[in-house]
């Protein structure tokens, strides 16, 4: 505890020495002086609790000194004891008490009486200081409560009756405090029966002493609901409730929920559009690509073979554009995954050059593949997506280069713990770009300029999806370019060593050369006549007996009468779609024959819907005949084993 400060004022030094000897204690800090003016300075600068003052002094006597202390707010609380050698007449005692003294000590001083009185005065001074400090603290609390922007109330726990409440209730709820005292706080609630505060009062959960936080709606101005956060604390058999206005936060939460709802609606509309667009484009595209396959398998002269090649190349380009649109949608929705496998970068690079060399030859461009010797033979990478990125970059370079060369480079930048830093770059000597044009090229559907779009064509999707794919691989697609001086696109990947060599890509086999199935019976439900014709051609080439129907209802009717080894069914058909038909086949007809879904959409939702309806496997249009053959072989083999 802090030492109590005592002032000794006497015009005789020997009296001060005597008093200091009597009061020599560890819990007392003594200030002494023979000058009243010096004494005034001491009490002004120090928190003196008790003053022992001689009555008779030259210049200013003890009574005048006491009156001076009493008149100043800073010193009026000092306890004054007069020390005197004059008589104990009543007039002196009364005058001393009127000037602010609380007691007298008479000379010669008795040490025991002096110490006893000083002890009593110290206790009194400390008690008074404690009371003053608490009163000051209460005044501060009262000021805080009165000026708090929150509603602060004391509430009777058993009844919920408001005992006191600050003026903020008028600001927040539009009700003056005077009209609320004595009312139950529950009467202010919009729905007391479902109130968090009511539950606290009924369950008496406040008894534990911990602060309880609930939210309730109160009636505000013009009976408009207002959300308040209540912090309830139990002390001294009362509830202290702090009510904070959270209406803005609640409004923001409602806006967020509304925005999320709208975003979900927009997402579903987008999915429906993409599914419909995919179906409407892929269905005829499947016919175009299928006809190209049939023509390629027929007897053609050199000119016709060239035309069929152009047909297949054009349909392939259209399919790539469609896939780019769907891939961007999948990446944006977080439904796109990178699938690393063992990849031979030299084989991958050579495949790209072989595929693009005809376009380079048409424009008399030098197309080169440059792979550093230090690049490892096989690494772990998503070869399909890496191929997609590099094809986009090489295709763009060829498109925008009229003379000179296009180079695909693969450089080895170093290795750490079997992780290789491999840099991929595509350089050209084409038209290049200005810095302003570079800023726009990675945006969706963005082109370097309108003139570029008109002159060279393209959707502007290639670089967008390439950048998104590179980011999914943990890197960034960058560009260096200057107008009329060519461009360089590059990115660096951290690729681990592969434990095994990548499998060599198998060359495609013409559909008519694939192994036959020797008379297995297949039911095909397909409403598009061109796709139905293509399927029939493929299946008959593989020695399958084919029965064709045009919708799900006809398929169900046929299946009531006949049994098949395999069912191939489109998902979207008139009268009854493939999903409905599959459910009837499984749940009502109890047929376990494998069902292959043919869908003109590649959205995960529709694939999942097909499997949930009872279909065994799925194949998206347009499809390669060889992939259809693999699916049929797998399903028929599984049916035999079961």
C-alpha cells in the first residue's frame, strides 16, 4: 500500500524534529517546514493526507493556514490537526474546528497519544480516499452509460422489469427512458415467445455469471423491427444488459443472402444454357464428324480425301471452341481438376509440332521444337492440359505470323530434390503487340484489338483458358512482345521426376477395322436421324444386331417384349427422355441389361443424373468410334462375367 503523506508545520525547528522522531514509521512519508508558504507549496505538489499545524506562527497563524486549505478544492480534503501549547479553552477549540481542523494535540506532546491519533487519522484518510476514488469511478461510469451509443439497462431477473435505462434507448428505439422504467423488457420485443432473452430469463442461464450474448428483434420507431445484440451479465442479484444496434449488420447479411440466392439462380440459368447449347451444337456436330469418319472409310480419290480432311479439321476446330467455353465455366466454378501422370515432354512436343506442321507449311513458316538435353525424359504433369496450353500458344503464334518462324522451346532451369524447374515458351516473328494490347489479351473473349479480330479471326478464348490452366498448375503465363517484332509467351512449372516411363500413345484404328461382337443384340434409342444412322453404321460394322427406336417410351415398350445384350440411349428425347426410361427399365421392368448413356452435354450434373437414373456408363457426343467400341466391349464383358 502507498505510504500516507503527512505535513508538519511549526515555526520552531526543534518542535519539527521532535514530531518527526515520534512519527518515524515505514508507512508514513513526512514533509516538514517552518514556513506556511512553503507548506502551501508542499500540499499543492504532493497528495498530503494529514497536516499537523502549529496554531501560533508569525505572519500566518494556523487558523489562517487551515482556512486557506479549506478554500481550495485540491486541498480541502486534507485532515488538519492543530498542535498548540495554549490553553484548552472552548473558544480556541471552536475556532479551530470552524476553520477545518478535526482535532487538537497539546504540547508537550505525548508520543503514545500522538501516534494513536495519527493512526486514527491515517485510517480515516485512507477510507475517505477510497470513498472519493469510488465516487469518481461511479461518476465516470455514469458518464459512460449516459453517453454510450448502446442501450444499457439494469433488469430484475425474476420479472424482466427495467429498473434503469440510459438515454440511448430514445435514439435507437424512439422511446424515452422515463416511459420504460418499471416495464418488462420483454414487452419491447417483436416476438417474445421466440426470444433469446426470454429463454435466458426462463432458464436462469445467467446464474453462472458468464456474459450471455443473444440477438432479438425489438420494436423501434414507428413500430419498425430493429435487430439488437444483447450482452447479459448477472451481478449483485441484478441483470446488466447492453443492447447494441446490429440492424446494419443484419441488413448486410440479408443483402449477402439475397446476392448468394441471385448468384445461385444465375449459376443454374448459366448451367441450363450451357447444357442446352452443348446439346444443340454437339448433336449436329456429332453427325458432321461421324459423316467425316464414314467418308474417310470409303473409296475416295485424292481430291475427295483432301476435302474430307478439311471437313474433319473444321469440325475438330468447332469442337475445340465448344470445349474451351465449357472448360472456362468449369474452372470458374471450381469444378476443374489437374490430373498429373507420367508424361514424356519430348513425345508431347513432337506431337504438337506434327499436328501443326501443315498449317506452318501452308504459310511457309519455319516451325521448330527445341528441347534442352538436360530436360528429364519423363516427369509428373497433366499431359493432356499441358498439350492443350501449348497447342493454343503455337496455334496463336502461327495465326499471327506471316513470315519467319515459330519456336516451341522447353528449357531446364534447375533441379531441387528431384523437382525440376521446366520453362515452356513459344516464340514467333509475327505482328507482336503494344503494351496497351498486352493488358487485354488474357481477358475472356479479349483480343489485342478489333482489327486483329477482324483480320485473323478467333474467339479470344485460347489465351484465357491457357492462363487459367497454367494458374491451376501453380504458375503464371507471361508475355514479352513489341509491335512488329514478334511475341514470346512463357511459363515455368515445378515438375517431379516420374518413377516410370510414360506410356506411348496408341495410334487410332479405323472404325471398320475394330474387332466384331458377333451377333450381340443392341437396342438404340436416338431421336436424331443422322446420329441414329451413324450409330447403325458403326454397330453393323462391328457385327451387332441393331434395333432402332426414336424415344424413351418406344424403348420401354420394346423392352417389355424383347431382351437385349446392351441398351444405348440418348438422354434428351421427345415424349420420354433417357433418364425417365432408364428408371422405368430398372425399377419397374427390373431389367439389369447394361445401359450406355449418349449425351450431347458434358456437364458433370448431367453425367451424375444419368448414373443416378440407373444407366451403367456414359459417353458424350461427339464421340470417336473407337471410344464407343471400347465402351461397348467393357459393358458386354462385364455383363458376361456377372
